[in-house]
């Protein structure tokens, strides 16, 4: 009974903001207004001063710049740059106007800094309540030096995660939120909205989904080709890689290491070099067409339209992707095959199973079970496979001059052209958001309905 009471007394108190507001002393409640006050009152002077310095720095930032950035965010600016004639100097001078890009960026950054400040405020209040409880219980309250030492033991996760999270939020999350916000503006070359632009709500999404417009019809055709490309690029590599892995991994195959070396040798050459060489070789006057002419397999003045005919171009990029990607699949599946227990095969042979039955009942299910996450990741990578399309065909051929995309353009290469070449940043942002939604939903649904997820540990 005494041990039971002891365990109840040692059960940790919930050090939350609500508990601090309800049960905390005056100095703890005042910490909600003056961060660090509770820590200072309970002899954690340095820690309390750091919380207070963070609050003062945020208030100074908000007064000098932050509130102005938030106030400008709804309008994104309205003052245009003006040209003024200077009589004294006899030259034209330009008055600085608003820049919507900077207003949007600074506004988003201010919101993120404020959210960070809210997190620090919660930590300050919880810390004040914690030291109050420790002090009232007569327990030792850590000094600042002792708190630093805990970063190497109990709180080492904070020490290791803080730098990485800082870079993730600064270099990944902030640009992503900025891009998402851009999708709801008219930031584009159309109407000369590159310096000053406005919020337009869902107009960009409506324009992209309108199949009767050039932009909408282009989106649907590019989306369909992107999914077709990703399907064939993923499963052709997987099937051919599986066949090679099975053939090389047989007991009767000699010099297994040599054959693997022959196929994997192409991995030693950077893929962009291989793709540029193949692009040069498949040009109308490239090595392949010249060789075919010399062998009199095609006419002297003719050439195979590898990148000039839409169907030829699509088949060409898929075939070359097989040549580039099969060695990687071969390596993946070789490792899987070598880890299948031999006892399964021996038991199947004893039961009278033939080669086809062994493959369909043991080898293939095992490989699919292990490699389903790899297939999902490969499909996602092929949807965003910028290099192979851009370096091989550049998205060409363009059959509709009114369109901004070619016959082999994927969503990612079309996005690149819209933003870099056409400066339609708003539409590019919408395409980026839609690509993320399609891939995220598809990957999650596929994985959650696979045996790799449902029967984890089944093999």
C-alpha cells in the first residue's frame, strides 16, 4: 500500500498552459504577459532573461516591421512605380513603388515568426509552472548550466533536432507556403502583374480545370500523359529488372558477378551524360539514323522521327528510361531474391510445384511484398522525372503552337516552362499544388491498401 501511494505521488504533474493558468502562482500567471518572469522568481535568472529577450525582440520586430507586413498582406500593395522628371538634373527619376512579391514573402515570414513566438510563449509558461512546482515541493531547481548539460542526455533530441528543423522551416516550409499563396494571386506576365499583383481566390484553379480553354485542355492532356509515362516507366523497369535478376540469380548461371557488372556499369556514368549522348545519337542526322542510312535500311534522305513525331517521341523516352533504370532495379531485386529462404523452394518442390507455380506463389508475392514501398517511391519519382524528359526531348515535339506544352512534357517540365519561359508563376504554383495532392493521395491510398502495410511482418 505504501509503495502504491509512493507511485501516485511520483506521477508527473501535467505542466500545461491551462494548468499554469488555473493553479499557478502570481509570478507564473504573469509569465503569460512577461515571459521568463516565473523563471527569474525561482532563481532561473539566465533562462528567464533569455525568454524575456525573445519576447522583447519579437515585440521590437513587430512594431518596426511586423505589423506593417501583416497590414500590407491583404492588399499586396497598391502604389506603382512612377516616372518623375527632375528639372534640376534634366533626367527622369523613378519613385519606388510597392513590390507584391516582397510583401507576400515578408507577410508569410512574419506569420511564421509569430507562430514560432507562440511556441516559445507556451514553453516559457510551462517552464515557469514547472519550476514553481519543483520549488514548492522542495526539490532541486536546475541552474542554467545544468539545463545545458541535459542537452547531452535527457534533452539530446532538442539539441539534434533544432538545427535541422530550423533549416527545414527556413528553406523548405517557408518557400512552400509562399508558393501555395502565389497560386491564389494573378502573379504572371499576363496583364503585366509581375511587380504588383492581387489576390484572385480560386480563379487560377478554375482556369486550369476549364477543358474548353487552351490552358485547361493542355493541363488534362499533360496530366494523362504524365500518369501514362509514370506507369510504363515504373513497371517496364520493374519487369525487365525482375527478369534479369531471376536469370542471373539462377543456380545454372555462371559468372553471376560478371553479368551484374555488365548491366550495372551504366550506373557509373552520370545519367545526364548518358541522356545527352542518346539525344545526340537519335537526332535526324545523329549516329543511329546515319548508320541506318549506310545499311540502306532507310532512305538516303529520310530519318526515323525519334523526337519529331509525338508517338515516336513518347515511345523513345520510355525505351531509353528502361535502359537507364533497369540496372538500379536489378540491384534492388537481386538483394530481395537472395534473401528468400531456400527452405520455401525446397518445400514447394517436394509438394510437386513446377517452376511457374513456384514463381507465382513464392517469388513474386515475396518480391512485391518487399518492394511495394519502392514501387510507390519510383512511381512518384517518375511523375516528377524532370531530367529524362527535359534532357532527351525537351518536351518536344510541339504540335499545337497555341499550347505551352509539348507532346512529351510532364507536369513538372510544363511547370518549369510556365514559370521560367512564360513567367506564369500563378499557374505554375497551381500545377505544383495539384501534383503534390495527386501524388500524396495516390501514394497513401496505395500503400495503406498494400500487403506491406496490412500484413507487416507477414514474411
